[in-house]
C-alpha cells in the first residue's frame, strides 16, 4: 500500500511538472505553477524559507521522499529503471557508497554557486537538468503534435487548436540536454538511482538529513531469511542483506523493498532504541564525522549565498528583402523585466528553461556564453517583449525574475535603443520608413528631418533614452536586413522610469 501511494503521487507530480514545460498557453501554470516553486534549489535561491523548512522537515520525518515523489528528475530515473526491469528482474545488488565523489561534487557545486558560475550550477541542479530535457527534447514533439491537430482542425473548420512555431532556441543547450538525457537514462537503465546518489548535490544534502529521519525501512533480522530479494530490487543499491543494514543516506523511500519482501522482514517504522544504538555503533567513526562536517559546511555556505543573492513580422511594406535577421553585437546582454540586474539574474537563475518554454513572443532563448551558458537571454529577431506580457515573471521558481504587473513592466527600463545610421532605410534606399517610431509603445522614438536645414528631407529616428524601456519593438520591426538599423543595448542594472 505504501508503495502504491508513493507511486501515485510521484506520477501525478511528474506529469504536471512536465506539462509546465510543454504547455505554451499558460493554462497549466495558472493551476500548478506552485509545483516548480517547491523544488529544493529554486526555493533556496528564491529565499522561500517556508518551502525549504518544509522539505527539510519532511526528510527528517519520512526520509528522502522529495527525491522519490517531488523531484521530476528522480521520477524520470524511476521510469527508465522500471522499463529496464521489464527485461531483467531482480537486477540490482548492494554496492558501497562512494563518499568522495558525492561530497566532491557537492563541494564543486557550492564553489560554483559562490563564484557565480551559473552554467556549472545549472548543469548539476536536478530540477534544471530535467527542465532542459523537457524543454529541448519533449516540448518540440509536443508542439509538432499540436500543429498536426491544428492542421486537422483547420480542415474541419474548427479553431480548437492553433499552430505554433517550433525552432531551435540554442544549439549548445540542445546538445547539453541530449547528453544529460543519454547519461541519466543509461545510468538509470543499468543501475537505478546512481545519478541521484553519486552526482546530484541536492540528493547528497538530503541524504545526510535522511540518516536521522524518524521513519525508516528497518530490517527485522529475526524474520529475514537472507533471500536477497529486497537488495536485488533496491534501485538505490543501499541494502546490505548480510549485515541486515540499509544505507539511509542513499535510500529514497521508494518502498520497493517492502513490497518485495514475502516474510514481512522490512517495515517502514521508527527504529527501536536498541536498533538505533546498534546501527549507530556501525556507522560511527571518522567517515560519519567527515560527512557531518561536510554537510554543515555546505549547508551554511548555501544559505549564506542564497541570502546574499537571495509576434513575428517578416517585412514592413516590402521595404527590404525577406531575410532572417542576425543578432546584433550587444555590449551588455538583456535580462527580462523583473530580474533587477544582470548580476542578480545570473546568481539566482538555475537555467531550468521554464521561462523560455512559456515565452509567447519567442524573445527568450538560452545564452551561449560560457559563464551564462543555458541561462535565458533576450533577443528580438523573432519577436519583441510586449509590455502587457509577464509570463516569465509568473513562472520563475527561483526568484531570478520577480513577479511584476503589466503596469510595473511598462516602467522598467531594461535597456535603451541605439540607432545605426549606416543601416537605416531612408538613408540607404532613399524611401520613407518610420517603422520604429510608429510601433514604439512608449513614444521614445521621434522622426526628424535628416537634413536640419531642409524640413522636407527624409525623416530619420531620434531616440529619447529616458523614455525607452528596451522592449525591442523597434529592433524587431525594423525592415533593414540582416542587421536592424536600430537595436537595444542592455543595462547592467534595471531602472524605473
């Protein structure tokens, strides 16, 4: 019964969290967006102390149920392991813990977090890893299916579905997603929860807490017949039948061992005082001291770090050749409204790709720079950041993008427009344009005579940088190709105008 309850909740969480990355309408986020905000690392970076305390308390009481129920990457591994188990049953066996690797990866993770190497943090964070897999590999398939339904519905004179663009947002991030998928899937296929118990930093932290959980799977040596069935079905490889011991730092409370034991020798209970004493005698020593020091050091650093950081148009009027736009060379990259500053955004973003998945204007895409690899970047080749849209701020679970209203967004200056004289259509082609001024939502662009002494001369744009909010409407709708005659330069720190 315990296993069935755990599996039911795990499937529910996994399906709904996956839909958060697949859904491009925002409907799922309205009801289940909170599921992304209860993930451990995003909650820690967002300083959602209530969520962090709740997850720690749940681990102290029940063990690592976060890893077996809430974490989508953990459930994903269980699904792969379950599929492999259909081909070969009773395939696991006990293996000793590789402490140096677990705490070594955790140390690297903490150092990267402090140093602001967001790409390395994102690479190791479990929720972010699954987010990239879902956003880059699962979402395109989902959208192609939607487009097929839209085509069939159109032929039936129905508008129940609408077609959406499927495009490559970032080749490096796509490749990282493929490699992550293959590595995690192979490890899960061969050895169950190897990734969780040797690489995942969140699993290492929660595993230390789980050593002292109130409820645990306990082996009754008087009933055990040493059939080894529990160990051969333990995806965490943490049951030592010979010693009648379970490594609770690796146990993810999946309850598989309880379901497989025909003698009732394993129960999910609070160990008796004698059992606790006996177990403590076996695990005390230099190893547990080192683990304890490593855990408290890592937790303190993580807490301190979190507290400190805590519609596309092709051309207009046929003024230019239909050609794809190229990304301008911005001295400062653009970060979404609500992210406060480039530094704040880089320190809090886990690169889970959730904001990229829901952006309806195709403005957000994963960055390709080494220091910010996979973290969202803004660019206006396919659309612009519409003042009424706040989707990214609504879904961000890590506090990298603070919740804002459309009114707030209209007053946030993330950058300013810069005019490039050499690319401007009135000067290069000798025809009237004014597209940038016509579509500027804040009236920050005015058209003036190109020759001051001749009022009837062709008009060119002049940018009022005090009114410009950096939305990119001018850059996106400029007919000049391949580079726009006007582009947005980012600000390191956002301003309120």
